[in-house]
């Protein structure tokens, strides 16, 4: 009995080896078609791969989109910071350009003020409630500034020193609504026409040149400058140009609307000027 089972096992082993060899030989043989078990296994495997491939692809794409959003957010934040820096730099550049142009103009103006003693000053204060009336500059008596000195920009006259302390001064602008704010001036032409700057028209943004003779011939665009006859302002400082000539309220004289040569609204740097003649007389009096 045991020998029978032993022979049976040996026979089963040989049959298995023969079947395996036959299967290997069958698999190595070139074929144009697959058997139905192979087709079934292959189709089943492909179907399972398809089922798991799409969700896996969606999950992977989801996390990739999240990462892309994070990267986009970081890049957007960085670009905004760079843009803010650019805007700041652009504003600083424009300010520096403006200051450079103003300082160049002031330097050029200083060179042309041979008959005056120029004192360069910077506006450090301006009250919004009195914007058209006064400004405060950073030069005072310690720098030689005194009351009633003329104050100009490279474009022209802007006002006069109203008060001078040790280190700062208050400047009254030409546009100030003050009846005492008078300037002796004349209209340049073949025959100079003299008058007084008195007052300011806020609607027209023009100075008022009054007491002009009724028969005086004045045309638009003619220049208006200081006459030097008032004893305060030096002669020849530009005030503005003629906008319009009208009769005064009594019809006996004319009044001229004068467009200011200087920008009275936006003032950053000014020049305080003093006559050299007045300075010489003062030095002689002090010497005595």
C-alpha cells in the first residue's frame, strides 16, 4: 500500500512537470491571438487599473492645483510688494526731479541777482485756513532777514516778509486779502505805465493793478514788474503779465488784471532779497 502511494506521487510529479514544460513551450510560441483566459485576465486587470487610475489622477491633480494656488498667491504677494515699492520710488523720483529743477532755477536766479543780497529759504509751514495769505520759512534775523524784504521764486515775486524772528520768518503773499498790501509796479512797454498792486481776485486768480491813467495804452501779455519806488521792493522783480484791462468803478482810471508770474499755490523754496543800496546805508549808520 505505501509503495502504491509512492508511485502515485511520482507519477503526479512527472505529469505536472510535463504539463509545465508544455505550458512554457506554448507561451513561448509566437501567436497572433490570445486565449480566452489570457484575454479575461488582461481585460480584468485593465478594468481595475482604469477604475483606480481616474480617482488617483483626480487626487493628484487636486493637490497639484492647491500647490499651484499657493505658488500663485506667493508670487502675487511678492509682485504687489514690488509694485508698492515701485510706486514709492516713482513718487520719490518725481519729488527729487521737482526739487532738483527748483534748486537749479534758484541757483540760476541767485547768479542774476547782482543788485540784491539773496537769501535762500525753504517753506516749513503753511496754514490751510490761510493758504493764500502767508507762508513760514526757515530763515530769520540770524540769517539777515528783516521785515518788508521782498520774497521771490525763480519765476517772480511772491510776497514780502511780514515778521522776522531769530530763526524763522512769516511771509505775506501777494494773494493775501490785505488792503495795506500794496506794491509799486509798472507795465513794461514803449512808455512804462505805473500803478499799484492792490488786492487779489480769487475767482480770476489774478492780482489787481490799480490807479492806471485812463488814457494809458496797455495790451495783453505785457509784463508787470516792481518799480522800486516804494522803498521796499527792488526794481525789476517780475510780478506777472496783463490778462485784461477794465475801467475802475468810478470810470476815472483803469484797473488791470495781472496773472502772477510765480505759482502762489505751490511754493517749496524761495529767495529773500535785499537791496544792496539799503544795506550800504545801514552799514554806514552802524559804523557811525
